[in-house]
C-alpha cells in the first residue's frame, strides 16, 4: 500500500499532534513514565513548536485515503552540509510495517539532496524503531544517556551512509 507523501501544511498541525501523541504513548508505554511523555509532547508538539518545525526543517506527511497516517522531520546539519538528522518519524501503530516509514525516509533523503550521512537518535528500548532503522541500513555509532526531565534515557545514535 503506497502513501501519498507531501510537505506539511499549517492545517496538518492538529493531526500531527495526534499522531505524535498516539505513537509516543504506544512506543514508550513502560519505558518512559506517562507524565514525562506528556510534558515532552506538550513542549515539542505544541502549535508554536510545530510551526517552528515547519519553518526550520523539512516535515513530510504520509496520507492514505486522505487521512494522515504518519510524518517525518529532517534537519540539515548547520556544521556539515553533507550531514542531516532524522529528528522524528512517527507512523500510527496500526499502519506500521506497511512501507510508509520507508517512503518517508526516501522522500527526506531525496529532498536533502547531496547528503552523505543521515543520523538518528533512538531510545535503546524502542525495539520497533531500532528494527526499522536496522532494516534500512543504519548502523549504531554509540550509546549514551540523557535526561528527559527527571527521567534518564539510554539512547543509541545511528547513522545511514548514503
């Protein structure tokens, strides 16, 4: 099943907020406490934060039958033009493993014409995310910890060589 991949518009903000919340709650249930998830989502997916993402980075939306099923957010590195980061890729749980993530990834790489390396940081216990990145050829660079409010995350930085 192919999705229509397009650039985000302001009208997409409420739907993308819902996709982010649904996906985060599903993925991080039992990994990140609910109140930490909610605080993160409120900060990073507020109306203002979403407008900033749209203005400062590439956000692609995946639609099937006119409904948004996922999105991805890419940032080109300010230090190295050959590098970019996949800041987020969220697919509704019931739509995962249907090729939508791969379509979003391919679209982002094509839009970031000329990049040689794409980085992503994923929570170590996010087995779905790690499995996806591994299947697309990402390799683990390192593991580190970071605080998210009062919760410590163990994160894995991965790279895809283009």
